[in-house]
């Protein structure tokens, strides 16, 4: 119970508010992450096999996941560019 109360207090103090806006419209910033070299090589192999860039492959995976989780409507799906 104390843990939940602390989370609520921290959320209020830091100004985090839950938005009703869809996630794909909230995330307008660049996403950067690190991948160990062995995983990156495997991602490159898949991208080469599909004849696309690593960046495009990752964006397509993100879009597929958002569609699977019902985060995108049909119109938002069209607006979400992978190219």
C-alpha cells in the first residue's frame, strides 16, 4: 500500500498526467536504444532478407505491434508512415 501511495505522490510532484491522446501522437520525439552487436547482426540479416533498411524494419515492427495492441485506428494507421 505504501508503495502505491509513493508512486501516486511522485506522479503528482513530477507533473505526469495520463493523456487521452493516442500513444502514436504523444511520441513525437526520436527514439534511441542500444542493441548488443550479436542482436544487431541478426536484425541486419532480416532487413537484408526483406530488402529494407534496419530503421524501416524496426519502424514496421513498432507499427505492427501498435496495430496488434489496438493503438491505431484505420486513419491513424494510414498516417503512421514507415518509409
